[in-house]
C-alpha cells in the first residue's frame, strides 16, 4: 500500500502548495564592453506578492521599479526606471507563488564600487517595497562572474539559455544547471574550476568546453535569456555542465583559475520554493504518519535532534526518482502537500487543517482530478473528490458546518 501511495506522488502534481518564498529577487551582473562595463540588473517578483484588480473577466497588476546607483562616496551616479503590467485570466494565478514577473535594466559603469538601491511600487495598492541594496564591485581582469543558466527558452524561432541566478543564488533543483564562465584574453585554452559546497569539495576539473563571443542578457517573453553577439568586446566563455548534480542547500565557493589569474566567487544554493513544513525536521518526520507506520517514525525520532535532517533525507532517498542529484522532487512534492493541507483544510475551530480527513487524503493522493460540492438531503455540504490514478472517489461531509469534512466513503 505504501508503495502505491508513494508512486501516486509522482503521478499527481500539487500545483498550489504554500511555499516559503522571498518577496523580491535581484542580481547585478557585469560584463566587459568596449570602453567600460555593461551592468545587467535582473529582478523577479512573485505573482502572489502583487495586488490584482479585476477588470472584466481578467485580473490586472502593475508596478514601477526605481533604481538609484550610488558610488562608494554615496553620491548618485544614475537613476533608472522600469515598469511592468500583468494580466492573468483567473484568480488562482494571482496567488500562484511559482510564477514570477521578471525584468531587466541595462546600464554602463566604469570601474568602481557601487550600491544599487531599489524601490518597487505596486500601482494598485500604492504600497512601496524597499529591498536590501545590491552591491557590485567592478574591476578589470581576466575572469568575470559566472552566469548560472537553466533550461532553454524560446525567443522567436530560436532557443536560448535561461538566466536563473536571480538574487545571486543557485537554485536547488533537479533540473540541469550549467555555468558559463567568461574569460577576457586571447589564447586561453583551458581553465581550472573547483567547487566547495558547505566546506566539502564536490567538483575539481580542468574545463575545455568553450565558445568565443560577446555575451549579453535580454528580456524575451518575460523571461531573461543569455544571447551571443559579435558587436562588442568578445570573451572566451567556458561551460561547466550540470553543476547542480552535487550541490546541496547552503554555501557554494567557486574557484576559477585562468591565464595566471585566480578568482573566488561565493554564492548560496537556495531552495526557492521550499515547503514550510520542512523547516522543522522533527515535525517533518512526524508528518510521515500518512504513509508510514508509527513504529518506523518512533525509531527515526529515537535519535539526537541534530541527526534528524540526515535521517529524513535518507528516508526519502529510497524513493528518489532523480538519484543523480541531491534534490529529491518526491520529497518536495510530499511536503508541499502537507503545507497545502494545513492551510486549506482548516476547520473554524482548529488551528490547522493537517489532521482532517481531507488533509489525509490530499497528502496521500494529491490534487483531485475533479471536486464536486453540493448539499445533501439533510442540508449538509458534501464534497466528492474524483481521482483518475488511482481510479476512485472520496466523499466528505461537513456535519457540523465548521469546515471539518468527515470521510464517508472512499
């Protein structure tokens, strides 16, 4: 039975799990130009952080972005603006934390140290958000900041690598992630790259895979892409494939050696949509009660608390559909369901919905294919959940009118 329930997690996707998400992501990446440097300020904000207004049959949001670039003497160097408008067709999309609106602002700067201060104004609510300033140190040299790229994005008739290191972080995911490391200078055939993850060396190699071109970032169809041109100063761009396979959450230190120069870049691997129920490992282990027997859970808890995290990862490792990476999508899906159930099935007289019959069903089988709600002959509200895989239905009745639906059949 447990195997069936775990298998169903792979087949049914929960698209509306509550997530722990940073409100605003931004990063400042610079690349050499002919006489100075081009800075690409990329930003992203989740749909669920915006205020939408209904217009006709759609929902509309809009925001303004204001940048102030200050030098190391706190003097204003540039002031730049951007604006965004967004229309979605249904209310559910307005609360979808997995969707973001992206933007890109390009500008030129000479060498120096700068602070980028941002103000985001939601035009529907008039609310202002002032995230922590981004800092950028622009210095001439051979080795430039690596670009973190993900799946290809179609723009026109061509596919381009997607730029995904918003916020200066590497996403914790099982999707393939590559690095492009730009090197300025002629005749460099190889570079040395070493990667430490939480103090442990996970990658050390001589990299030869490369191409020569001018790199630039562009916004296409609301996605940020990496393009190549021949208009400005060219770099030799080395490619490190599938860098995320060995990376777990935490600090990453990337050391690059090229042409007698050595640079160290520090970033974090961040699970951007990490389920809230995974922030407490003891509670996460207890939440296995929907698919695991009590004896096995008690055995896991009969250890020192500092071991809970590794014990939980080891438990889910047995069911990992992508064992080549440290990210376990089955584990993420399960605890996403726990989050959703706790939030969305809460009765009036209870602090959480996690122990209700609907929660237990949702956590085991995921989002139903169809939900029917109606009143029965006694005036009680009934919900019938239909599943295609496994092919069955569950009938719940709110007997007391408190939102606590009791399983009657299923």
